[in-house]
């Protein structure tokens, strides 16, 4: 069973647009799992603004600072099921089609992997050899009607258990005045929300000598669609 350690310090958990109707992007620190840092990204459509169900489409980039990307996974390929073409965010992306655009989920890293089982449209996953530890995403969803967040991405970075740092910092951004985009239906029309940017950090402080001694004594005494349409 994978061991999960909840970080002792959590900073900047959520970026949203609370003052007006809009979908919500949530970036959740998941702590250390198998020695690595894990982040989960959720998207919640605004069903009230949609007047019911709505597909969504997104173009958002992610950047790890001071840490190496291990893997990025589409957590809900049956919901986020369409690989879209989007606007380049970082400049290293691989472009496909005409006009040439990056598609699906792409990553710039040394030895990382992308897991994206979304079945429809463009290229699902692309890994570009490099050292920026950045992720480009352009995905669309089915018509979504549940009042719950869509688990979108799991982003895994090297942690202290695998030779990585004792903290992890992630940034989210995009190609629209440096903001990411989520689109959904508002009323009867699609609307772009170019408002998503921010950073978050999670860390686990080193245990004190007293805690280590107490733990040792304790041991001795015993035997967790924008239906196939580009939003660009």
C-alpha cells in the first residue's frame, strides 16, 4: 500500500474567481507518496451559470520550480476525454496539424512520463526532452452535470524519499496575458475565462531530535466535453 504523508505546511491551496460566476481551478497538495511530492488539479464547472450541464475546455500550463517532474496523469479520461489543440504557453511545445498547435498533454522534462488515456481527437501525450519541468495541457470534456469537481491531473515531482527537495512549488499560468483559460457554457453560449494563475508550495520540516528519540523509544516498546472543440 502506498504510504501517504500529509505535509506540515500548505501554502496557496486554491485559485478561483469568487467575485463572479466562473469555473474553479483547484490545486491541492497531496503530500509525499512513495517518497515523491504529489499535486492534484481539479476543475469545477459553474453549473448555475450554465443553467444546467456544460462541457468544459481548458488551456493551462504548469511549472515546477526547483524540482524534477516525474509524471503527469489525466485522472478522468472518461470525462476529460478530448485532446484539443491550444496556444503554445512555453515555446518548447511540439505542434501538430494545420495551423500547427500543441495538443493534449505535453511535458518538458528529463525522463518523466505522461499518462493520458483520453480517446478522442489529437495527440494525447508528448514528452520533450529538457530541463524546464513544465506541462502544457489542452483538454475538453463531456457534457458534465455533477455538482462536484472533476479530478483532472495528478502531477508527481521528485521528493525527499527519491533524492528530491524537502519542498515542492508549482505554478499555473497560460497564454492569455499569462493566465490559463477554462471555457464553459454560460446561458446558451460558450464563454472563455482567462483568469487562472497562481502558485502553491508544500513542505515537510525535518523532525526534531526530540521527536526522533521519542519515536525510537516508542518502537522499542512495541513488537487518497467541450465537445472536441479548441478553445483558442
